[in-house]
C-alpha cells in the first residue's frame, strides 16, 4: 500500500468524523421527556379550559398558560440545548 492510499484513508476518516452531528438520546429518555412535556402541555390546556363565564378566574387561566409556555420552552429550547452535548 502506498503512502498516497494511507493519506487518502486518513482524510476520509477525518471527513466522516466531521459529518457526525450527534450520537442522539436513548429511547427511554426520549419517551419519558415526550410524555412529561406533553402531559404538562395538555394539563395547561385543561386548566385553561376550566374557565367559565360564571366564574372567570384570571389566575387559573394564567396558571394554565404558564404550564403551556413552560412545556413549549422545554420542548424547543431546553431539551435541544442540554441533551445535544
């Protein structure tokens, strides 16, 4: 095997390492995070749905809205930031 072939093989291995973006998360961790964040979001929608015209509670609505916002923040910002390392 000539030196040229060895150098080409080394460059090819270096290029393959550059193309790897992430090892990914485990299946169990992904399922648990999906379930928790979806439950938080659905719970927020449920709490916001408890508002009626007979008893309009702004605090209840704001609590449900906060639950939904935290679930969306966790899904689209915190999970990719901390688990992609």
